[in-house]
């Protein structure tokens, strides 16, 4: 599930920027499921970390904290 989700997000970003190079994209993370640590929560955290890495492009911002272990942390998307 992880790689498929991350690949899909990356392909969407590439397609949007190819069609509209001046567009700014703001990425939001997947919210965790369940109350306690679980394999599903770990998978979501891993996906969010990888998605946050796409913000290295100046046209892509992320509201995801790459170091968050449980839920997405909102931070400024404006640079």
C-alpha cells in the first residue's frame, strides 16, 4: 500500500506541474487511524514522511511534519 500511495501522489504532482508550471501545490498528510500504535498507523506515518519529501520542489509545500510519529503537524505552507 505504501509505495502505491506515494507513487500515485508523485505522479499527480508531476502531471499537475507539467500542465500548469506556475501552480503551487500544498500537500496534506493522511490522518492516523485508531487510538493505539498499530501496523496501520506505522504505514500511514511512513507514507506521510515520503510525501513530505516532495516539498523539496519550490512549487510544492507540505503541511506534514516529516518527523511526526503519530499525526500530521501543521506548519506554514508559505515560504
